[in-house]
C-alpha cells in the first residue's frame, strides 16, 4: 500500500491563478450537485426544508475544505453555497492536468474525513465526478501516520541536502512546531500528537508547499487518525455487529452479514467504501455469496436472510417452472409480448398450480423480505459498517429487501440519512413501477439508482400479477421517475436467472 504523504497534499507547482480556477470549477459543480439533490427532495415532497438545510451544511463544509486547499490563507471569505450559486462552467478556462486535480481532491477528502470523522456518500460521489481519488493513500495515512511522516521527512532531508549542496536555502512554508503543539493539536485524543510533533510534522508539511492553516488541519488529522479509523471502519468489531443483528431476531429469525471473501477482518479494510449484496433465490447456502464474488474494489458483504424460506421458494419455483402450467405461461408471454390479458387465458389447472406457489412459499418469502428490509434499514441507520459510503445491490426478493430498507431510511430525519447510501443497483425488483413510489428512494441515494429490468421475466410477471394485482412491475419495465436509471437486461426469461446475470451489470470496482 502506498504511504506517500505527497499523494494527500496539494501539488506544489500550480500557480495561485490555477488553484483559483480549480476552486471555481469545484464550487460550480458542487452547486449543480446540490441543486439536483434538492430537486429529488422536492419531487418526494417530504421534509424538503429540513433536507435542503442538511444538504447545505454538508456542501458548505466540503466547500470550505476546497477553499482552504485551493486559496490557502487568503483573507477573502469562502463563498456561500445556496440555490443562487452560479453553476455555469462552459466559459471557465481548462483545468490543470488530472494528476494535479487528483492531489487536490485527495487533500480535500483527507481534510473532510478527519474533520468530520466520517466519509459521506455524497462526498464520494461528488469528488469522484471531478477526478480520480486515491483512497488507498488516505487509508495508509490514517492507519500508518508515523510511517507516512517518517518517509516524508526523509524526502525533505534529501531535498534539503540537495539545495544546500547547490548553495541554496530551502524555503519552508508553515507554522512552527510550538504553535501547532500549543494550538491546533491540543486536545486531540488519537494518542499520536506527541510523536508526530516530535518528528517535525509541520516542517515536513511545510516542505510539501502548504500554508499554515492547511498544515495545521493535516497535522491534526494525522494526529487523531486512530479516532477517525474507529469511526470510519466500525472498529467496535464483530461483537457490535452481532448484537445489532440480535436485537432484530424477533422480526427476522435468520440474519447475518457474511464477507464475500474469506479472511476479511472487520475494521481491517484497505478501502473506504462498502458494498452489500442481497440474493433473492437460494438453491444452496453458497448462493448467499456466490453470485457476488466477481465484484472487486470496496469491502463486499452479503446479507444472509431467511435461508429456509428462500430455499423452500426456490424448490417450489423449480418444480413450477418445469411444469406444463408454466410452459403454457411462457408460450403466451412470447406470443403476446405483454402480460395484459394473460391471466384470463390461463386454464384452471395452470391457475391452481401457480396459486399454490403464490399463496404459500412466495407470499411467505415476500413478507419476510419486507420485514428484513426494515431491519436492514435500521442497521444502516445505526452505521453497522461504520461511517462510510454503502452501495447496495440485490436481485428479486433481495432487491425488495433493499427497496424496503431505503423506504425505512426515507422516513427518518434527513440529517440521519444524508451521508449513508452511495449507489443502488436493483434487478428484477418485485414492486410497482409507479414513479411516485420511487421518489423517496431516490432522495436518500447520493449517486446512482439503477433499475435493472427484463421484459421477458414471465415468472416475475405471473407472481406479481397474482400477488399485487398489477403488471406494472419495476423488474419488468422502466420506472418513470427523475434520477432513476433504467437498464434493460437481456437473457432473463425467469426470475431465477438473475442469480447468474445481475452481477454482470454492476461496476466491478
């Protein structure tokens, strides 16, 4: 893992004018993101004022970090982010190289994380839209601050000697060690302030070309890194997670968070994001994790829930799909290409066979999915994965679990849910496609909300038509709601096929 302090500090060779340009782009793009998020809240028409106020707090805090990094100790006040902020960027000059932008973004991110002791999903989505983020460097700095400073100090000493050999004096920009020790670092409880100050952290940061305020905040962030890591990664550990799950066993008898890859220790991650995957059909216990092993990047977990009910449903559906009744259904779907009059055309025997599945395994599993979703929503609200962004992915009844979790979050105060959810990918979701039902879900998602659907999923069509009295199902068609991405997935003729297909439509990293 890289442990180079220069990766989380601003580039030294940018002029003041270039840095000011970067800030202007940052400010206007942030205003655009803010305004779009507010539109989602207005469409939901729930807690709009509270949501906007909470969003403004987040945005202004991030903007001030950008101001500090780009404008340094300029006495001019940082502008206010609000609905009247300029969003036009077309007339602005071209930005500096991506490598320089990345360093600026990494510095802003490090300052924001260490100041707030959390990594907002909105911060991740917004910063990633501007340029590449080196989150591994930030993790390295937080987990190994003394090593980071030691390496940077060696670089500073090498540079000092080089300049001395040429008869030049190295100009150090920054505050004295005593100023930091007596000021900004006072009271930091991370347990690292003394050794860092002893190592001359401010001198090293000054060598990297930063002004006094940035030096102080970076030094403070490094000094308090153990506190930040505890908040980010949820170092309360597996026992805390287990107790949180245990509180809900009255509602859901089988619930667990399972790492996709064995050997992943909770709180020992090298990534700053989390992905939670929820399966909807189980032929065997391995299907809890197996569909998601192709995914890389963020920490990836699977939600194990009500395995007995899901396996019972899978067995019943396997029998039904092979039956003459469903062969007839499939033929009618292919013939009509729509489901509108299908139920009226089914023979009584076909209706009886389908009804047996719907009235028992399907309705039972569906009811448990709704309960599990409420439990998952509560777990997410209580930061079961720590204070970092969570991406949710699921198919079939697993997608229903996620949908219900998001509905639960939408009912909470916006200040509690603003920073939680990064992206959501749902496939074959057995809920209505009415766009009005999805506006509240869209409001709590910081980034992408993807509806993966398959027009030929005759199994989902029949099950939802009989259990919910509608053919307008999210897993079968597009959702007409602002901010929802509709993704038509080919090759799905039955709901059970999502198990092998869903992960192919999810970004791997």
